[in-house]
C-alpha cells in the first residue's frame, strides 16, 4: 500500500485555508484542534461532569441482590440511579447497602446506617419511618403482582480517603424518591434520606435487596457525577 506524505492539507477551492499537520501521532482518544491560523495539534477532549455509566434490564432475574460494584469512585463522587425493581415475594420493602472491596467486594453491614422516609398514600394519609440499622430501608410494603413493583430515583454519595476529615462521617449519604404499588395494588409515594455514619468506610459500590426473597425483574440507568 502506498503512503502519501505531506505536512499540509488544503481545500481545492481558491483561497481556502491551508492546515499544517502535527508531527506526532497523538494519544488514544485525542482529536485534532485548530489554532485558528491553520495550525493543527492534538488535544484531549474535555470530559463531561455528568456521564451515563451503565444501564441494564432483566426479566425473571431470580437473584437475591442487584449489585453495582467496582465503580470508578476516584473520578465520580456522586451517582444517580433511576431504576425499577419487582420482588418475587409479596409485601416486602426495598433495602440498600454500600459495598467495599472493588470487584470482589462485599456489603458493608455494620450497625451504622440511619435513615428516614415519608410514605404518602392515595388515601391522602402519610406516615414517617425512621431508624438506625445494618442497612437503609427505602420503602414500605411492595407487591409482587405483574402490575406492581417500585420505581426509584436515587442520588448516592461516596466518601474518599482524601475527603476533609470531619466530612467523612456524613460523606456516605443518599436521598431518594420512589413510587410503588403495595400488595392489593394500592399506590404509595416515598421520599427519604439516609447515611452510613462511619468515617473509616470508603465504598466502591452499593447493592439493593428486598426484605426477603429474590428480585424478579429489574431495569436501571446509572449516571456518574464528577467531584
């Protein structure tokens, strides 16, 4: 195959600009950038602060947990998750735990979680639930009928070793809004907040599970926020 060698390129139109090519190859992912005077150089594109990281769905899943692990927490300080989950068992709540240890990690289960949520009902009544536990409880009772389940929008923050010392106690915090159908197809709407109160934990992921039984169906999209 022949090689064309040149240090400049130009459009065929009279008076068109002439561009001078860089002498190096550049690095993977870089792009050519003009200086406005015909000089081209390699530049690294600016990365967006809000990035879609993953999405997935599965019917008849049958697993006990939905895991998000080995996340790039060095780049992303906060995560947004929009998800739907349906339990295999009836009348169960949805729970959340942070994970540590990267790809081969495990749930953080110490008794340092605190949470609270307000559940609104279609009967125009509401109730507040708050407690400390070995996990965050995100909802009231969710049904497992084909027309039931939970849709949740959640923001998740993770602590880092280089965080300001005093902020580490509350850096692992979450907030969420959810809609779900209770057993018997009654509507519920929930908003809540919670945190892992431990300044020695630096999560690399998180997980969801129901009060008992497996996850029947799920779908989700996960976003990362630089920080």
